[in-house]
């Protein structure tokens, strides 16, 4: 069933996405809640929103098909095998789960963002798709991704310059202290970058599970960076942070909404590197 309005708690971090050089819209289908920015065009972008909506509906149906074929696909916290005839998105999620050592649903938000983003890139040259804190994007010039790590004092103070090339890039974040997504760790944010959105999502989840305190930062970074296809990783626990790989850190100034009247002091884009609210696609299997 299609839904046209926002769901659940406010995703305030979307105010950190000015995208004044792009056209923006949202797509809601059941638990799935996407923020999308595309190349600005002279006319309306309703046809692009409709394409994104159809892509989301297709993704959801394919994931539900995979779960109907094997209930373990939607429930397992460990890697699972999928049949050759399983839908493409299900195979991509399972492959990412195997690489990271987690269940396929750990990759669902990134997988949906990636599928929708790739479809839109067939129609426009620049796309940003945000899904519950996971981002797929391709932009002509680099963008600064602002860090959201809950109550960490680093939230809104640093960002990462990414993108600005021919190939799309994915940024995914897992948190044990923010949002409703399942994590067995205590990191405020574990962010992974990759050319593969489901892989970035699965590895961020797996690395986040490893972090029980600041002493776990190094091990989580070592694990994430050892996975083929991961370009960079950032781990934040309180005031402690570790960075490894192809990550360019830049200072920013963003006041995240901590109380009434708080508004961004400086807008970053796309402004998400942490799950400030639930990754809605986890609802596909009730997690």
C-alpha cells in the first residue's frame, strides 16, 4: 500500500540536506521512507518520483518473495544461501551478508537505496538516495557528509568529503545508541563506504556489533577494512573516533536538534552519517 505522508519520528537530519542545486522529494511505501535528490530539471520531477516509487515497490515485493521462499532470509542473523532463482536484490543482500558475516536483512536499507538510485541514474546524471541513514549517491562534485552520532560530542562537528566522480558511492552507518535498528554493539556510529550499497550496510552493521566501548574501535576498523569492496570506515564511541581507508575528514558546524529551537548552524550535504531514526526497511521482517 502506498503512503504519502511521513511516518514515525521526525527525521530532522534531512534539514541538513539543502541541495539547492538539486530537486528533492520523498517516497514512502509502508515502512520504506526515502529522501531523494536529483539533478535539477526545467520541469516538474513527478515522473522521477513515480519511477522511484515503482522501484521501491519492486524491491519490497522481491524481498517479500525471498522471505516466502525461505523464512530464514528474513530472520537469520547469520549468512544464508539463496537459490539462483531468487530475486536480484535478495542475491545482492545475501552476498553482502556473507562478506560481512551477518544475515541478509542487515543489508536491506542499503540495498533498497542502491536499487532506487541505479534506476534514477538511468534518467538523470546526479542522484542522492537516503534510506534510514544509508546513502547511495552519484554527484558531479564532491559532497560533505555530516556525522550524526547521537549524543557524541562529535555530532555535527565533523564531516567527510565524498564522491565527485563517474562511479556511484554508498555510505552506510550503524549505531548501538541511536534509533531502533538492531545492533549488538555500543558504538555511537560506525560508518562504512563502498561502491556497493548493500555491502556498506552489512559491514557497518557487523563492525558495529563488535564495538562494546572505545577499546573496540581498532578491531572494528580492522575488520571492516579487511572486507573486499570497503573503501573506508569511521567508528565513533563518545568523544573517541577512529578513521581508516579512503576517508577525507573536514570540519563542519552543525547544531543538531537537541531541544526546542535548535536549528542547523551550517548545512551539510547529504547530512547523514548515523541512523537518527529507524531504518524503516527493517520492518520488512518485523525487526
